[in-house]
C-alpha cells in the first residue's frame, strides 16, 4: 500500500522532493549517476540526456527522441529509477510497452515545461 499522505519533501525543501509518485503533474529533472532525464507528468513524456547536458531546458538531437510515458514506477533519490514507456511507430503492432531503467537517482528538481530545440 502506498502512503501518499507522507510528505516527499526532505528536510531541505529547496533540494526538491525525495521521490515522485507519478501523480504530481508538472515537469521534473531527474539527475542520475550517469544521465539526466526530464519527465513531464502533464504531457506524459520522457527525455533522456545521455551525458550531463549543460542546459536541461534545451533538447539536443544527439540525445535521442522524446518517448511517451505510460507509468512512472519508481523515482526515488538513492534508488534505481524505472518507468514504463509506450511503444511507438511500427513497434506498436507487436509491443505493448517497455521498461526504461536508470542508474541511481541523485536528485529530483522541478523545471519549467518549456522545451526548445538547440540550434543546428
């Protein structure tokens, strides 16, 4: 049973929450040991930056496509993150959904949902 009454904000509210349930809404920057993810819970999308990209508000074409999020399963500081993604394109005929797993989550920060492309 999930205790949604527990406040996920740690001792330092400026540091961001300790975990996300997936029902909060908004856009969140998830920093892991190896990558940075931007999870937009309103648009239900996930962007992965394969390296620590200097500006998480800019999407680089080198970081791959945005993926549709089906469910945020675990996103907790100190734990491995994982979420369920919707299959896209021709894969939808044979694949219902698939998992994406991250390295250990280091921090969770709210960010604006404004997305811009980097110049070519």
